[in-house]
């Protein structure tokens, strides 16, 4: 009866350790030429052999206490990999990922002091247009007035604009606005990104017209809509931590009941 390893086709050997053809086969890309494949396998074999030889030398020459420490670290790392994968699988199977609007709002109200802004937020509407656009004044007037007829008109000619942002009910970070409007920068944002401020900015190619409807400064409380995705993730993370903590407690309790785990009293 052949040993399983004896049925494999060896490519190289270092001491009693073998590298088999099947270990390398999956690493070779199908689109490699025969020449490239040969070079790749040869390099892989040499790298593998170098590691094995260094490993052998290290086991001979390193102090015993250092080897014992490494063995413990490897054992701990292996245990961590297995347990993390197992816990993750259990969490994915069991965790409730549904979060209601009521739960989100309750969390926000309870933790509101922790949701301080580290960047200015603005609500605004703006358009970017060619510097050759003819009815610039008309667009400016409609952006300022902003009744239903103005919205419908600007929507109807939206294809003529380079950029548009008409949803002034959402909060946007100042950095994002600066990224969208090239003439705007950190040096001039205090001038243009102010509440009720209309701005007209131009670079060599485009003109940007916009109206800032609201502003929240650094260290003010972040609005719920802006942090809602973060709140959901925080709730799910807390659920996960609670589940894992309960799992660890339950598994110990079960092991004690089944007499699979006990702690010895060595004080006497």
C-alpha cells in the first residue's frame, strides 16, 4: 500500500521535506508561455529551498528558549485563525442585521455628544457651466429664487451644464464641495461657503454658480442624516461584540457542565 505522499510527483527535496508538483501547479498562470512557466517554477523551487535551508539552520543554531517562544507564537496564531474564522461564521449566521429607523434615532439621541464634526458641512445647490454659456444671469436668478418653476426650468436644461447639484437638503463636507468646484479652495472657502451666500467662481474653462443654504461648523453636532450610515455600523458592531461575549461565556459554561473544562485548585 503506497503512502499518499509517495503517490505525488516530487519537484525538489530539502532533507526530509519535499516540494511536490501539485504544490506549484496552482500557482502557474494558464496564459504563461512554456518558457515563462519553466522560469517561474525554477525560481519558486529555489526560493522554497532557500527558506527550507534557512529554517533548518535556524532550528540548529537558535537558542532553545527562542525556538520555544516561536513555537508558542505560531501555535497562538494558528488558534487565533481558527477561532476567528469560526466566530465570524457563527456571527454571519446568527447576527440580526436589521436596524430600524427608531433604533437609529434612539442611538443618535443617546450618543449625540459623540457626534461632533471634524469638518465643515454645507447644504447648497450649484451648477457648473461653460464660460461661453449665454444666459448666466438667468441661471443665477433661478438658483436664488428657487421656486417650482425655476427648478423645472433648470432641470430641463441640465444637459447644458458641466456639473449640477440641486439637492440642497443633504449635507455635504466642505472637502467634497472643494473637490467638485476647482476654483474653490481652503484659502477662499470661508468667503464663499457661508450661510445664504451666493457665489460665482470661474477658472479657465468653467463658471460655477451656487447658493449655500446652510452651514455647520467644526465641533458642532453632526446632523442625523449625515451620520446615519455610521450609526448603523456602530449598532451592528455593538451587537457583534455582545454576541461574541455571550458566545464565549456560553461555551465555557457548556464545557464545565459536560466536564470538558475545569480549573484545578493548586493553592493547597
